[in-house]
C-alpha cells in the first residue's frame, strides 16, 4: 500500500483548553530553571567553592557532550518508536520524576578530593547523569507540542505557556538560589546542598501534572519512521526551514548562555557590586517573563521572524547600554539596563521553541512521516552541545588566558579584557541571529498553507493537484521541488 492509499491521518481536533495550556507549560519549569541555575552558578561553584581550575571547570561541561551527541538524537528517535500504554512521549514524564530530583542534587555535593583529577572526574560524571535525565524528559516534551494542535496560533499559545513557565522558573532560579546559598554564612557549600534539594523537588513534581493534562495523537504514519537511527537523524538537515531555524536557535541561545555565565563575574569583579545580583537579574527575568505574552501576539500578527529580529535588536541595544555602568552607577540605572536586556531576551527564548512545530510540519510534507521526536532530539542536542562543548569551555579557557585568579581582586588589565568579552561575545552572536532570520520563510500565511496542504495530502489528495501558489510556497520552505514531497512508501 502506498502513502496515498493509506487512510486519512489528521491532527486531533481535541480542543486545547486553558487547563491544558497550564499543564503543558508547567513542564518547562525544569527546562528553564535547571539550565538557568547550572548556567549561572555551576561554573562559579566549581571554581570558587570546590576549587577546580577554570580550564577544568569549563571542560566539565564539555566532557558530557560526547555522550550528548549520541543520547539526544537517539532519545528523539526512541520516543518516535516507543509503544506503551502510557504513550510514546508521556511515559517518560512519569519515569523521570525521581531521577530529575536526584540528578540535580548530585551536581552540588561538595566533594573534597585532594587532586584536581578527582574533582574533575566526579563532577564530569555528575554532569553526564544530569544531562542524560534532562534528555530523557525534555526531548519527548518538546516533541509533544506538534501533536497537541495543528493550528499556528494555538501552537504559539502552547509555546508561550511553556516559555512563561520557563521564564517564571528562570526568575526563581536567577534569584532564590543565591539567597539560599548566602543564608548559610560562612558555609557556602551547605547552602548549595540545601538549594539543590529544594529545587530538585521543585523541578520534579510538575511532571505528574504534565502527564495528566496532555495527550498524544496516535498518528498512523509514525510507524513509518525507520529503525535506522543515523539515517533518520541526518535527513532532517535536508529541511531548509530547519537549517535556518537551528541557526536562529544556536545564535540566540549561545548569546544567552554567554551572558548568563558571565553575569555573576561581571557584577562581582567588573562592577564590584555582587550585592546587586538579585536586583539586576531579578529585573531582567521579570521583564523577560512579562514580555512573553507580548511576543506571542506579535508572532501571531507579524510573524515569528519579525518578533525574533525585533527582540534581538532590543537586546543588542541593551548590551551596549552596559557601557554606561560603573561601580558607582545608581541602582536604578543598573536596573534600567537590565530591563532593556530582558525586553530583548524574551524573544530570544520564546521564538525558537515556537518555531519548532512549524518546522516539523515542513518535514512531514517532505517525508510523509511524523518525526517530531527526532527534531526535538536534534534541538536539545544542539542546545547542550553549544552550551557545554563550546560556550562554557570557551569561558573557562578565556578566564584562565587573561589571568583571572579566583577569590581575589583582579588587575585593571584583566577587567578590561573581561569586559570586552562580556559585551562583544553576545553582541556578535545577536547580530548573527538577526542576519540568519532574514531567510526564514514560515510566516503565518505560509505556515497555514503548509498545514492545509498536509491535511489535503493526508486525506488522499494528489501532489499534482496543488495550486501553483501552494507549490511555490512549499518549495520555498522545504528547499526541494514540490513534486519530490510526500513520497510513496511500501
């Protein structure tokens, strides 16, 4: 039987209610909050608390990426082919509840090995465990959005809900952990342990709500996903929209990782005002969170490309605003600069995830298969690979190269070189993201046309019967001739 002879397979018409939006979105409290804490504090914890050298501390992030390069796409492929009475995606939400809490806690156990090698081995292992559990849960979670709704605007709401909870969790993660840590005066290692227990439980519990408040569409064509893992993974890069999307994602999130990892050092050593951490980061995260509904509306009306480029332009302006700050700057001025940065980073964290379901539709148009797990795995892999194998090691090596010495006053030369990197690194990545987005073609109109064409083909329609405009738009977003889409399958 060919693909055209198969019965119609469409996305479920089950309505996505406000309760469903809340249930689905709550899962990303783990995705946003855990990475925020790790990004902000783990490098600092390794160098300042347990005494690991900056270069080795940076390599802790990188060593786990060899495993991530296999586990992330493999998990996406596995979730596409999983069969269980709890679902092919949602079963992992239940399985991950306890491991989520434990894997986060072991990152912050203060080991007292006498050798740098012992510290490096333990924290590399702990990070690998953490990253593996994150993959097991977040890859199926990201894949689920494409199945909850086929509507462009409902998908934006799902992504908005997800990123709202992610932003809320990130706000807590950017402020509360430091308060907990600082409350144990004279014993910072104990503060990190207490923080890890509290947030480990906080990240784990919502997954029961996610499981109960979501569903899966039993696509008949998911059986057509082959067992050849490597083939399935590498063919997704034929998708023109995905190639552009992944560039937008990499540039935005690399800039975010760089900013967040350096922010504590910036306040501590450049502004020499570590006490402003909660005010500065809290302002940034509150504004970022508040702007997500605004960017949802902008994306629905003007398109995701417009919202993305607008946000990154504002963010770039905010980074340049740090040139106005000095150790004697009023607290209000620091807060204003952080607020401007937050206005822009909101789009950077929201839009790449909002784009993913539309990119998956393009792939289904090209292949006739629903491979949201493979795409989610590739996206999660890219996120962790860029952060752990490039950004964090780069920071560690840079700090060591410029002569940074832990727990001491830095020389003016070190501070000057650090500040250039603090501004210039994110600024270059932001500008690259703005340029890459110019080629992204999945506007609201084009996305609706792709969705309609998919529904027509699922219902048994023939490729050659498509209107000329539909063919042109499909070729524009896929990067291949329309006649090569929706292949017959035995």
